[in-house]
């Protein structure tokens, strides 16, 4: 329970700046689902938290999937007839379709155009495209520049390699007082895109730092993996240990200025679902709760029917619901330090709430205990104790029968979690409340 | 599953005309709960489908009831002092109260009037009246004609017989791949009334023809019986076999221009209830779902507490909710071919939905299967596969754990049943989905 | 079932006057949680119903509490420098803080003022204050009179005793056909306050008289106790018998002109909760149902987690929601005979509904029984039987499978309880309905 109130020690301005700085450092790197960009990214995260790096060889079978070849890229360009680089990977790594196979030849305008992708409705933005599981190549450019490609022939070069190698992911585990685990997952496969997903990576990194400094009931596992193949691989490697996972949260899209969105797990009423709903509600700002659907981020894998783990996804504006999504519009200017700090604080609130969600039993369950002689009753004329605190004490006593958790009490009483938690702490001090002996968090 | 898409082979204009023609043929016949009118009706239906005719002797005890005497009528009239037929059975069989005992005598105006029924609020319409279980007699006339009965004495004749005989009903059974049964019930006891219930009789007949031509998972039983005594008798005769009945539907009032109304079974959330709700919803037109109540049609008997079978009732405007109900206003002009065709199509949709409502399991339940290498994933740049189909595939994979049926997936995803069904078919073809071995339809 | 319709024998004007008269008799008495005021109150109630008086010695331990010393008071006053009684217990017993320890000395204005309580926002009213569990003393006056206390010194006297003695409460038990018990609780500890709680005391007394004159399925226990310590003591003394208690109702605040308020038990859907909701709904006037909360009246104790008994609380305007609450404004003018009579009638309706809430089974559950030959069916042309009665008969037959109670039928059909009850009685007479053999009221 010592985890409480650590949020108050965080300076929002300072922490927002720190998260943003980490993002700036990661932004130029050309990440994909494999390759050196991922390694470099994990190395930088490793300066904050001691990441364990996993390298899974190409060709390894993971359930229905196979670890693909490793992709790396040094350079790529399209030169016009005068030798000028009209498309240049060095200007933006979004210009090259991720996982493009090597190309080096002159080709007619028509052939080139069939490999070029744009967003007609957003002519100023370079789209983000990939071809992870089908050997192909392509370039992405601003739609408004399409009309400039007038030469008959172009010199096209993609100096990439697609060869047997490894898929790389990072893991940071923190043992708690119990083996029950909370998993935080964030994807590392996107190149220079900020909201999706340098914000998830950076917020998860600072969240991990914070959890590391806290006393913990739960164990915590932070996963930095490529999307889909990464979560599937981790699930395949850790299948016998999955019974320990009590809650999971996907972090992504945490820097834009939209309100929070939480997408529920397939179960829909698990501890993480109820906890996040309470935390967002207590923020006092507009937010949205989405029902589970089997598309979106890696919750798809954790919530597949063979696992059905209670994983939700926390974001601000959901994927696909803002025009900058998966394009060069999602740059360092699209997100803000303030939003990042608020996102981190919200993640911390969620973890605090999970940590505090214990079941207690009232040691004097028959009638109310006499609060007056313990100094817990607002007597005649004394008004300095706020009534809400009195209410919280009575609610905790009334519902603490060993079966109602703090979260149950919050939901039923309508009181704030911190008030209920404080009441529980006071009652524990008085000996009127004890932790339930069979406090199995999977049932809470 | 071969039942799908047969509806598309039906020409709505042609089928509406055929149903209407059958009704025209049946319209003049004077039906009641027993007698030759019923036999003649079943004989005509028998030209479309091979009906098994049951004759249950008068006096047979069926639960709390006894099969009544058989009623037949040749002629009936009221002659005025000049010998003119002022009320004439030959003009409309509604003129005679059904089950009227024989009468043949002169009587004073006052005595006659005490046996005459009208609808004061609908002065142009002849009411339909019966006295099935109490020996009595009477005439029904237009209220506006009441004032014409000015003579002091009338010659009253009802040339009927009420004698030991039989109650007649028809049954048509179609064996499916399983013994699990769907029962379609429609009542045959009303004289020249169209919506209630020549529409039920005729739509059921054409529905039976259609089911007969289809490959079937379920077995189907079509019942053409008098109301109340008919359903009670069938229940009494078939009690040991009732465990096979998985769903039942009463058909009536299917020709008027109102939107569809479905009255739920006593259980309220059985497969037939949820299926009809989905089908009506997918029609995209206004409809109403009524909670079960123990009045209305023969669902009262099937849903009595000793059976509690999942029988709902499909109609358009409910009984008693239109002024023409149970009167001469419910004639051939009250209903239309278009409405009949739409009603048949809706019944077919319901049966298709029941047939398609299977439980499957995802053969690759751990993480998503790799759809890309099976050509099921919308890859970069390809837009020809509609997103909804992609969604349907992912929903079917996610929920197919052997416990969620197609109907469950439709309800949770909000996608159309045909889309979900098509996704399931595609996944079966790919080997990614298999029918659940314990596919007990009573649990679906 | 003979309890039905006794309400019709009550003359509302007469009974309202009688309840009011009892209140007038009790009003002047200075009650507290112990002492002679309580004894005198119970003696007067005892003229109506044969109360058993319990005397529990000071110092007795009851769960977490201890019976306090007994408090009695003869006189109290504050005299100014001229010897005039500026505050006088004989003018209103509210002037003295209940449980004030003896005081007899001259004191400076400042010291006196620190023991004086007022209601600044209601300057005309004397507040009601107590210090039951902390030895202290004080006076309560109208806020507007505070400015008159200008002398430098006052002669302060509280001629009270706080000594070992007893806590007194009254109990009236009525054996029914079963040992299953309904408990009616009302608190007796408030001095000259009418709505809270002479109305509860008086209505409970007349309700007890009425139940005593009725044939009873349940046994009834009426408790007249001080709040908190009284209910806790009764629970402590009767713990082994609590399994018999099937429903409980706290009565208080039943004389003001507000609509009824029912506060649900902690269980929230117990028989008493559902019954009171039905009764208030049938009244056809505005009312409110509150969810349970662990503050308010003695339901707090009965609903504590160690007991979790199904006790709700019936009142009109809830405690604290009217300015006269716990002040001299809550006098004989604040309540009316009409409201008292309506409150009693509502309590009687609740008890009638509890008594009538039996489970039956339809003796002819397969199909409908033939109502016609039993004279229960509205045949052609006969309109004298109202359709609602017909509906009630069909609903009772349809749902009476031994598991649905009368209350279930009322809730599902939307029909009034008396209609459903009458239908059940008719069907019992016909032999079509029998009481369920395992009619355990704890399950209803």
C-alpha cells in the first residue's frame, strides 16, 4: 500500500519534458518489426530501465506464425533524369514502405507510380505503409508531389536487406510481493511516428521507472515488442506462465490533445476494465470507454479465444480517428509535454488503484463498531471532520465482509477511490479492518 | 448450411400472387374448430404439401379438455314476414355464430334480437362470433341493418348439425439431419376471414414447400389445427416427443399493411426470440417486439407452465389492434400480395437464421491466425475487399471458442448475420473454423 | 390470507385522530436513550398493546458497545444576573443537550457560550443535541436569542443524574402460523420531536393493534428501542433466533406532508424491498426509492455485514431533508392526522402484500385449463366480467409453476396486486391452484 501518493512527488512540467526528450531521441530512428532500428531503440530505453533483450531467430514458429526475415535499410531514393533525389529516405524514413525488398534499377514512370502511395485526402502528408508479410517494395510521398513526377524514367534504389536474422524485443520484470502479474505492453515497430507509438514507448518507460521505485503488491512486466508478431511470440514463449497475469494494459497514442479512450478487454468486466473506468471517471474530464472489438492493437492477441486475458488498451484519440494517424502529420509537433505528463499520471493512477484494490473484512461485523470511543465519530458541535470521510468509513465497514473489494465499495458508494482507501487505512490502524486472508486478486 | 440464399431464387411478385390465389380458393369455405370446412381446407393445402390428416373422435379427453361434437352447417337464414331472407348464411358465413345449434321456428322480434350480434362502433361490418364450448345459436349482422328488423315475427332457420364426430387437423413433417425440431403452427378454425387466419395458413403452406426443397439441419413440423383445442390435442398426443422441439413459431395476421410484430415466448430469451429479433432488425423497417403474455394465440398453450416451450408468434398488426379484426372487414381486400410475399420472405429469413446458428471453434485460437498468407488480409494498397468482411472474419475468429454461436457473434459485433455467416464459411474453407462437436442446439 | 381487505374497515379520519392523540400524550415526555422518559413512553404504548419491557443493566457489553449509564433529569436552567430563567428546561426539554452531566455553578458568559448550541440558518428554532457517549453538557436555544445573553455571569444548573441503571426497551411479539418473522422497529430515544420519531412510535403501535386483530401467516415482532444501542442490544440478545427474520422495516418520519420514501436494504432485492416498491407504486402518488447506504436509522445495524438482514426504512421526507429536522420546528404542528392515517394504511398494505405473497402451482399446467366450463371465461356477448380479471386469471395460471410468487406475477404482468390476489383466490376455489408445498418465504 506504500505505493499511494507517489504521484504527488512528480512534477508534471518536469516529467512531461523528460518524456518528450526521450521521444525526440527516438524519433529519427527507422524502426520496423525487426532490425537494427529496434535494437537501437531498446538500447536507448535501456538507459532508463534495465531491459532484458530477446533475439528470436527468423524462421522460428510461433503458433500460426513464423518469425520473418530481419529487415535493415541504409538508404533509398528515387532520382529523376537530372540525377536529383526527388524522393529521399534520408529526409523521412516514412518515404520507404517498411520491409521493402532491395531495388536498384532504372524504370519507367508508370512502373514507379504503381509502387507509390499517397493520401489523396491529405495531400500534405506522407503516409506510413508496410509490407511485413509479403515481399514487395514501395515509396510513400505527399499526394501534392505526385504531379511533379513527370520524367519518363527514374533511377530507383532501395538499399535494404531482408535476410535471416532475428526479431528483437525488450522485457523488464519487477517482482512484487506476490507473483500475480500486471503486464504493460507497447509496440516498438513504427518508424518516425510520435503518437503511434513513441508516446506509448516513452510513457511506458517512465511508468516502469516509477513502479520500480515503488513498493509493490503485484509483479510488473513491461514489454516493448513489435506489434502482432511480438505479442504472439511473447505469448508463445511464456504460455505456461500466463496464469499469473491478472491484468494487462496496452499503451499507445498518449500524446495528442484528445480526451482519454479506454478499450475494454474481451471479458469486459475484469479488474483492469473496472479500474480504468473509475480512474478516468475520477479525472473529471470527458473520456470514452469502448467495448472490446477484435481489431486495433495487440489486445487482439492477448484477448484471442485461446488466451482471453484481461487486456485493455489506453489511448487518447483512437487509432484512425485523427487525420495525422499513420502519416508524417504524426510528428513531434503533434504531441505535447503536458499531454504526456497527464498520460503518465493517469497510468500511475491506474496502477495505484490496482494496488489498492484489496478485500478486507470488518473485525466487528455485528452492528457498527462504536466509532466515538475511537475518535472516528463526528460528535455534537465538532465539524472539522468532513462528512465524506465519515461516509467512507461507514461504507468500508458495511461492505467489508471479505467479498467486496475497495473497487466494489467505490462503485457502490459513488465515493472517490482515494477517500475509500484512506478510510480503509484509518480502520486498519484502529484494528477495525483486516486484509482478507484469501485475497486472490484474480477474483477481485 | 446449403439452405442459404434460396430466398434470392424467389420472385416476390410471383410468390405473392400464388399465396393470394391459395387464399382466394380457401376464402369461401365455412371453417370452424371441427367439421367439413376444415377437411376441405386441409385437402386444398394437401395439393401443395403432403399433409397427414388426423381425425380425433368427439369425447376424447385431452388434458383438461374434451374434443367437442363435430359441427356442420348447410344453410341458415332469417326470413321476414314477406318471406324475404333478411339474413342469409349464403351471402356470408360470418352471419351465423360458429357452432350454432340447429334452429327452425318462427319467433318474435324480441327473441330474435337477443340472438343477434353487431359491432356498434363499426356499423358497416359483420362481426365474427362463436360459441364453441357452450350450446347456443346466433346471427351476426352489420349494426346499420339492425334498424331494418321491424317485423313482429321472423322465420329463423339454422340448418346445422352438432353431433359426435371428429376434430380434424393436418400435420406435415420434414426430417432434417438431426431430430431437433422446429414447429410452425397456424390455426385453421376461422371462416371467411383473411388476415386472421388465411394468411397464416397460406404463408405456412408456401414456407413448408420452401423448407421441403431445402437441405435441413433441423427437422420441421407444420401444424394446421383449430386454435386452443387443436394445439392442446397435439400436445397431448405428442407429449413424449416434446423434448425434441427446440423452437416454435405461430403464424397469423401476415397480410395487412402494418409492420411486423413478434411476441416473445414465455422464456423470453430463447433462440427463436433472439433470432426473430435479429431478422426483424436487419429488415430495416419499423417493427415491434412484445413481451410474452398469456393471451393471444396458441403460444398460450405451448408456453403453459407444464410445457414452457420456446414458442413465439409472428404477425403484422396484432390481433385486436385493427378495426377489421374478427369481422367482415377482414376480407380479400384487406390484405395484399406484396405483404404476403414479404411475410413469407421474413419467415424464410428466420428459418435460414435458425439453420445457420451454429457454434464453431477457432482451430488456431492462440493469437490471431496469419490471415495474410491465406489471402484473407487486406494488405497495403489493396482496397477491393470491403472492411466489413474483414471485421466479420476477425469477430468470428475471436468469439468462436465453441460456446458462442453465430447469433451471439451477430449480437455482440453488430454486424449483419449474412456477413457473419459468410465469414464463417470462408474460415471453414480455410480450415480455420470447425463446427463445435457438442453443437447442441438447445443450448445455442 | 384472511388478512386481506381489513384496511377497508379502517376509518381514515378516526384512525388519524387516534394516532395523533397518542402522539400528543407522548410529546411532553423527555425521552433519551435511557431513563424514566423511555419507561413512561413504553407504559403509555402499553395501554394499546401488551408490551414486554426489557431492562438491560449499565455496563452490559453488547458486541462492540457497552450499555451506558442511565440518564435522568428533573430540571435545568440558566439564570441571568437578575435571577430570571433565560433558558428553562421546563419550557422545552430540547433546551438541554440530552445526556448532559449535572452542573450547578455560576460561570462567566464566555464559558456558558461555549456550551450553547444554535442553528444560525434557522434562528427561530431550538436544535436537538445529544452527547450520549461522551460526558459533556450543554444548552440549545434559538439562534436569535443568542444576542440577548449579555450579562457577564450566569447561574447555570442542570439537575440531572448519570448513574448506573438500565437501558429500557419494549417488545411485542405476535405468533403467526409460521415462525418466520417480520420485524417492525421504531426508535424511542428522541425527546419532544414529533416526526422524528413520535410518528414512528405511534404508527407502529396502531399497526401492531391491527396485526394483532388479523389472522397471520408470519409472526410479527414490534420493537420500541433507543436508536443504535437499542437495535445493537436486541441483536446481541437475539442472535441465535435471527434466522427466523424474513423481513424488517424501520418506521420513522411518517407524519410530514412529503411523499413516501423507502430506503432499500443492503441486499437491495429482498422481499421487503420488492414489496414496498409495489405498494408505493400502486398508491399512484409520487414516491422515492433510495438505494441502501450505511447511514440513517437502525437499518445500519440490522444491515451490518455480520447480519445483513433484509431491513428497509419507510419514511416520508427523509431525515435531514427538511429544515425542521431535529429541532423545535418538529412539533405537533408539523404533522397531520391525514398523513398519519395514510402512513398507517401504507404500512398495512405492505403487511398485506407480504402476507399474500405466496407461491402456487397450477394443478392443470399442461395447456390452459378449460375456464369456460368453470364459469371463468368471458364468453361471446357477455361483457360484465372485466377483462383485467380475465388477464389476472391467465397470468396466475401461466406463471404458477411453484417458483413464481404472487409478487413475481405482479411485477411481470404489471397488474395490481389485489387483482392478482383475487384471481389466485378464485383459482384456489376452483381447484385450479394450490399452495406450493415448499413455500419457504425466505426464497420468495
